[in-house]
C-alpha cells in the first residue's frame, strides 16, 4: 500500500513524497513531522529537548559542567550510532568529580519513544520519582530529554 500511496500523492500534486518503507509506526516513534486533520495530540517527542551528550571516559566534573549549561539536570551517555547507554544526573556527577561517567551513570535508563503519550511519561516520572526521561528512536538512538516540568505544563491530567 505504501508505494501506491506515494504514487497517488504525487499524481495529486503533492511534492517531496517518499515511500517510508519501515512504516508509519516507525515514523511516529522517531518523532518525524506529521500533519493531523484536527487537534494534534501532544507527545513525548513534541516536548523533548536537546540533552547534553556524554561519552565514556569523560570525567564527572566535565560532565557536570556540560549539564550545567543545559536546561535539564541530566546528561545522556551515548555509544556508537548515538545509542543511549546511560543517564547521569547533575547531582551524581557533582558528588564524585574525579570518577568517570560510566562509573556513575544509571545504566540502561528507561526510555520513551517520541510518539508516546505525554500523560504516560508523566505518570512514570511520578511513580518513579524522577525529574526527566530519555526519549529515543526505535533503534535506541537519542532524540532528547523530557523534563517533568515540561510534561506537567502541557499534561491533560
């Protein structure tokens, strides 16, 4: 159906049409642009902000400095392909400045896909008493961070 839909859209005058082979669910989970006919639901991806990117071998003091220059209170440790490996909070990084990020990070933090419902992520943050969650693509690559403050501001709850 997807190749046929792309050809039909072009025939009706739409420009910049592509056949996204992996499908709609993958497109939405990556936080790629979507047009809705009515009110657009607010998703986790809509509110995800850029996160400080931390790498293995980096000192906690360097990580804390990077985190201090961003809006949230955490940085995301990534590996090859921008895959999320861990999460390091400002408090953890500041507590042991001589340690490395891999010694202090939360290994394999819970993540949400960009198309996840905002209220689901906010509920998770309340239940687990965390101030942010990682937003990642279907391949585990970093999209950004969602803070509890942003989620509460736009939540329907």
